C-alpha cells in the first residue's frame, strides 16, 4: 500500500546500505517512523536532499516487511538559518530527539509535527528567544505525551496564587505549602507556565517574558522534563556545552 504524508526528518543515518539512506521521520499521519530512502546517497538523486536532517518534505512511501520505504521525497521547507548556526542547530537536534521519544509511532502526530515546525520557524526568524522556544517545545511535547503538569492551583490548598513548582511532582504550590526541593517562581513565570500548558495550540508561543523570568521558566521546564522522563539526552548535553 502506497501513501503520501508530510514529514520532518528527525534523524538520518548514512551508514546503512550502499546507496540508500536510513532515516527517522516525524510524519503527520503515521507519527514517528523509520524508513529507508531509495538511492538517497547517489549523486543527483532528488530524494537525497529532501531526506536530510531537519528537512520538511512530502514523502511517498510504502510499508516494507520491517520498515517503510521512501519512494519519492519532495522538499517543502529546508531550515537553512537553523543549519547555519551551531547553537540553533544543537537545539533543533534536541527537539528532534525529544520528538523521537515523545511522539507516537504508527498513529497521527499532527500537533507534534506542527509544534516542531513552529519551533524551527522561531529558531529561524529569531523573534523569540532560544530558551523560550525550548521551554514551550519541551512542555507542549510533554503535555501531548501525557505528562501535563498541574499548574492551575496549589496542589495542597487550591490557592491560585502560587510561588513554587516541583519538577518531580509536576505541580505548583502556594507560599505556605512550598517545600525545599521546589523551584521559586515569579508571577510572570507562573503565568507563562499556565499559558504554555493550557493555551490552544495556535497560541502556545504567543507570549513574552523578561530575560530573568525566561531563565526560571527554562529551568522549570527542563528539570520537569528530565524528572518525568528519568533519562538524559545527548543532544541536550551538547546544547549546554556550547
Ligand atoms: Zn497551598
């Protein structure tokens, strides 16, 4: 059965086969799939450039016995600005690794795909700070995968005015109920957390924060992610090493 779907290439591996390229793609209709691309490593093959890392492409594929086979790939968008900047590229690769872990396999992943495309767009145009794009991408991917933090009210007394966030428990607490292992929040960071978690998808990047608040938001999002997933990411380590 042959089908066509739009996809972002989130990983490429050139070491398999003579002329084919083996890739992992985040597709609109099939979520995360692994596929080999016919002739991608041959010079002048048009499937080659459309199946490089960070390429957003329209793939024609069919299911082989063990994996998908990309018959044809047409590039829709290539994020050149991201590829040309090491810090942006590192962050983009981290988003890709995250999506590979958090997005579903063999089922539609429209929102995950749009989230990554939006994130890459903001990395490209530079109208949002990198830590802000990172925090939104992390939290929205986590929410979609079932790790939604409870940031509406204090977990102990239902107070709306909260000053602390627990990355481990994924909840906010008021001044009275905050414990030592929690992160101190400002009112701005609390509002940003609520916006990212509860806003409709189209609006999730639509807010701004002062730099000091963005740093706290970034720490909250990253610590929450690492605590919930209980693992590290090489691409994240690399981003921090820059
Ligand atoms: Zn409380």
